[in-house]
């Protein structure tokens, strides 16, 4: 349960103000009234992306010497924490995928946007840390949904009221703390 709850909290906080959260906002505006299709697309894209990421994290820990693993995980948590202080840029350009509807457009765009994203890297590191694949995958997926579903449902109203700077600092502190705990 620690892997699930730790992964959920880490990704939910890290996702606030992230480019995929901004993508959720744009998709909700582009496909107004099609919330369930957008949410389903976010779920499928995140599940696939984070399952591959968590598998990679566990796989890497089998090849990295044990005495290095703790230091690499701690350093990765700390680097992610610092990376979270850098705000993402918006990209509201229309997509050729729009013609396939909100589910396909969301699934493909969200999956691609997650590649190399902070939350994907966090999933790799969390899986390496916990060595418990499915609780990490489910936790990071729930965390992603917890951060993005309100954006899809409440859209612009919510984004105007979220203190993004404070959320970035909070996420930074969380990941720095995880880095210190990984060393302990």
C-alpha cells in the first residue's frame, strides 16, 4: 500500500501545472461536453505509458549494482524535485487527431505528451524505489487522474484559482524529501 499511496501523492502533486494538465484543459475546451471520452483517453494513455515506465524502473534496478541503486534513486528524486520548479509551456495548436474524436485524440496526445515528462520520469524512479510494479502503476495513474479530472470537469475556473507556484514548490519539497528518505 505504501507504493500505491506514495506514487499517487507524488504524481498528483507533480502534475499540477504540468504540460499534460494544460493539455487536459485544452482538450476540454476543444471537445466541450465530451468529458467522459477525454477522461477515458487520459486513463488509457496514462496506464499504458506508466506501465512501460514502471517496468523500465524495475528492469533497471536488476542491472544496476545494489550499492549504486540507492544513490541513483535518491539523486533522481532530488533532480525531479528541482525540475518541478521549471514551469511547462502551453501548446494549444490544433491537432490532426481531432477528426478522430475526443477519445482517440486524448489518448494519443496524452501518451505522447507524457514521453519524457516529469511524471513519467517520476514513475520510473518510483518503480525502481518501491520495486512493486502494479501498485506504482495504479498509484501514478490514480494520481494523474486526480490532477487532471478536475481540470477536465471544471476547466478554466479551476486553473484560475490554483496557486501553481505554490504547487510547484510543494511538489519540489515532496520529491526532495523522497530523495532524503531514499538515502536513509
